[in-house]
C-alpha cells in the first residue's frame, strides 16, 4: 500500500497484518540523536575488508560481460550487509532519505492519499480529509490512471510515490476514474504539507470514560495527546482514561518520555539505555509535573504495539500507574540513531537496548547470535527469561514484550478473511455497493442487511480468483507427501482423500463459518467510504471487546486491586 509520499504502508516492525484497514499508520522506528561514537574495532581487519571490497568492485566494473550500474550494485551490497544485522538497521540512499524524515515527523509534501495496486489497477484506499485529494473530490475506491500525463502502466511501481510527492505549493496532474461514474477525468492538485495526526480519534465513549487513540510517536505527538486529554477532561468531563496503543509501532524516544510524564510526576525514571560504549549508557526521567497524576488509566496494547509504545506501556506497568489490557506486545527493545553518510545518504543503525524502570528489556528476538541455520533470529530462550518486579511487587518478565495485566483474547482473524483481503473481494464489493448508495445511516448504527450479505456471498463466489489456504491445509500437503513416501497413504487412501476434500477452500461454506469477522470487515470498508477514519472509530469502539473489558475494569475498581498486587 502506497501513499503519495512513501513506500509500502505495512506493519514493518511487527511483521504482521491487521485484520482490517481501520488503522493505516506508518510505523516509525525508535529514534534518538546522540553525538558520534569512536570506532573500537580492529583497524587492520576493517582496512583489509574495505580494500577487498574496493578491488572486487573495480574488477567487476572492468571485466563483467554486461554493463553494470555502479550505484545499484553497491546499494545491493550495502542492503545485504545491513540485513545480516537486524531489521531496524537500514541504509537510505538519497532518493529515500525523505522516508526517514517522514517517520520522525509524520510530515511530507503530497496530495494526502494512499494508493494500493490490486490486479492491474491502482486504487485509492485512503483519502485524508482537508487535503488536496479529498478537496478535489477524489474518494476511496477511485482508480488512479495517470500522473502528469504519464500512464501508470508505463511507470515502474516504485516510482509512483515519487511522482506524487513534491514540495508544498507545486502542482501535479492526476488522472483518475471515479468509482461512482466510471467516467475518466483529471484534476490539477496543488501539493500541500501533509501531517498525519498522531491522535486520529478522541472521545468520551461511555460511563465518563475518555478514549484516545495514539497512532505514532512522531515529533509533537506528546503535545497532541496532551491537548486531547485536556479537551476530554475540561470540556467533556471524563473521569477515567483509556489510551489505545494498539497498532502503534513506536517512534521517537523523547516523545515516549514526555507521554509517560503526562501520568507520572517529576523525577521518575522512565527508561535507560545500554550500548556498546559507555556513551550510550543513559537514563531518562520525567522533567515536569504530571497532567493526570491520579486519574484512573488503562492502556490497550496488541502484537503490533512496539518500541516507544512498549516504553510507555512497560513503564506505566512497572510504576503501577496504569493497568495494561489486550494482548502481549511485539517485543522491540532496541534503539536506533540516524547517521549522516556521504552524498546525502543516511544510515539508521541500532545503537542500544532499552530497559524499563524494573530493569527488564522486552526485546523478543536475539539478533546477536541465536539464529537458525538460515540466519533467522530466534526468540530468547525460556530458560533465559528473568523475572522482575513492579513498584508494588507484581512480577513481570523480560524477553517477551510487554505482557498485559489482563489478557483479552481476540477472535481468530482467519485465513478466509485474509484471503478475501488479498484478492480484493472486500474492496471491490464495497466499491460496487457504494456506487449504488449515495448515503448510509450514521456510522455508529450502520449494519449490512441480510439481503446485502447474501448479495456479497454471490459476489464473492463469482469473484474469488485466488485460492486461500489455511496453515492446516499446508501442513496436510506435507503429511500427505510423507505418508506416500512411507507407503502409509495407500493403507487408508479413502480417509486421506476425505480429509483433503474437507480442507480445500469452499467460498460459500467458509463465508458462512466465518461470517461475523467477515461481515465486520466489510462494514468497515463501506463506512470508510462515507465517514473515513472517524466513522470507523465511531462504529468499531462500541463493538471492541478489549476496550469494553478495560472500561469494566475501571468502572468496577478491579484495576486498583490488580495494580496493588493483591492476589
């Protein structure tokens, strides 16, 4: 998924996929800026390897049979080199340096829309309100066909974001086909500075409970959160707060410290860092008075809550300031620094591990040495997991992300839903449905009718072109081959065949079996087209089991018992 500025909008830290598109946030990396550190390596070995690389490059350039592209060749080598370390150490050539700035600031110059390729079409999948694309009438579901008169079929995929991006105030001609009319047209858009909100939604949801979603730890996110909390407290009268960090992949270290400071008073340690040299051994504490020193707080996390999200949730847990609800977090306990290289290039490099006040490091994967034969990093062994204690003596562990105080199991996303997303059936049906409906009821009350569901089933049966497979069926194929190799298959071939038939995808059967999850995802797709992100939040929050669980814990006073460490 692409916006007009960046590369794929994926869950880069968590390496997982959301069950819907209610959150489309880029996941920034934990950043910190500290003075340069002297190299403490074997200078002879370093000089030797650089000389070898230089000689290799020279010989390839002179003698390789075909013409080579020096820049491409060297970039490939650099990418291979840093990929052997950890996924957060990344080289940015000059053409991608803007991506790094965007991850830190949440700002870019463009039209304010996200594009995803589905089949041979490039479709708008998100349009930000009050920005050029939305103001011109472009809507979710419209097809992007040309940029400045150049057909997208003639453009390399990676160049499309670069063609849409640009300095604020410059113009770009966008050719598109509206979903509603299917009549091709074009519009001249004036690029603007796009700033993605760190707080995409805040409201009082029920029982005087304030709800704030924090999507990223970009520059100024703590200020946005402070303003949202003040509004809910002073204008709406909230009596307790739920801070939603689900899907938040992290960002700037300083922002996480400032956010903790909203709930914890001056002089409390938030996080410490330890690196290869003493220069990276630092401790960071709150600097000011807390905005909400006593208000009951619950923090929501999930498997995509990473980095700075884990600093906030882990610190508030260690200090027994907030109850943590949801699913265990991703487990990224590493700190990166941006380094300026030659000719406008940059390196984002992992420089330290961080530790919450109890002394634990929540890093899940060991990139330093615990790898498979294929080089895949493994989780910290259970035998090496240590127990630490919160201020009130509650046990917490390292090496496994942040474990919630109250676990809220989620219904399985299901391979069927993922398959429907992958083949674009949900998106295409929502397009067809909205083309026939000018308006819908309020976002909060919207629900597909039984006739609408039946129409979707017929549509899906006719249009699912990509077979989806469960992990069970994939394991079955391996078992089948093993059974044949060991000559067991023929002993009970009928049993094997019946099992194989049962495991094969059956769209109509699977839609019925997984209807609740699929219908919810489809309703979100439709609501997004009429009410954008605000509408999806308004619709989904009353149906959110994790949020409702957190509210019940706050209302009942059970959170106090949990935080006190009472068994």
